[in-house]
C-alpha cells in the first residue's frame, strides 16, 4: 500500500484507506501510471502519450486530470504530497518505500492481490 492507496488493475478498483475511490477511466489509468513510475518526473507530453495514447493534443487535458486525481487521493489537494509538480518539468509521484514482496508500482489490496 502506498499512502493508504491500493489498486487492483484487473478489477479497475482503487481504494484509499479502505474506501473505494470514484475515479474516471483516465483518472484510474493516470493513477496506475504514476504508481508504476514512482519517483520519476513525467512531463505532460509523456503522460499524454503513455496514458491517453495520443501523440499530440491539448496538454491542458493532463493538467485538469492531475488536478481532479489530486482532489480524490490527496489529504489536502491544495498542498499535494503524493503527486508533486516539478516546475518546468512535469509531475512526480512520491511513493515512499514499498513493502518487501510487493509488485513494483502497484499497491496490493488487503487480500494481497497486486
């Protein structure tokens, strides 16, 4: 578990502190992407390509989705601790240390599935 977040990519289910998160398709995909790339700075172009599958598009789409995802996973979205803005570079997911035996980038649910 990362900061109380648990994700089951197969069931497309995410929880925070045991409560189910109501995420849109793209918010879920964005969260999974961040969990699979902890500590890496991801610029909006990369996120657009990797999460949306678009080579070009309105980059403000990424900004809006990151803001919405923060509002659902951050304890204080005005002072984000999980999805950090790296000014001039993009966003970085601050995962912290993972428990041993966990699947890299995907927090297991309570039953241990990754």
